[in-house]
């Protein structure tokens, strides 16, 4: 049996149930996050992308840090 996931942008991932450890969240990076010639990451753009992604996750789970004073 296979599990399939498709996000709101139409990107997809899948895993089999035979090895439950393989079922992990998948993040697909845009081609805009890598240099066309070298295929190396554009670090500044990648940093902003992951920072925005973390912000969205915090918002979705209503994350509010507990400050220790």
C-alpha cells in the first residue's frame, strides 16, 4: 500500500506503509532557489524561504513561546 500527498501547489510525495519511518514531511524547493548555471543553492534566497516557512508553521500551530523570566 502506498500513501500519496499533494500540496496546494500540486507538488506531491509518496511512501509505502512497509517502512513507516519513510513517511516524513517533504518540502519541495523551487528552481528559483538554485543558480541555473552551477545548480548550487542561492543561500540568501534559501534562508528567506525557510524563514518564511517556519513563520507559516508557527502561525498554523498558534506557536507562542513561553518566556522564562
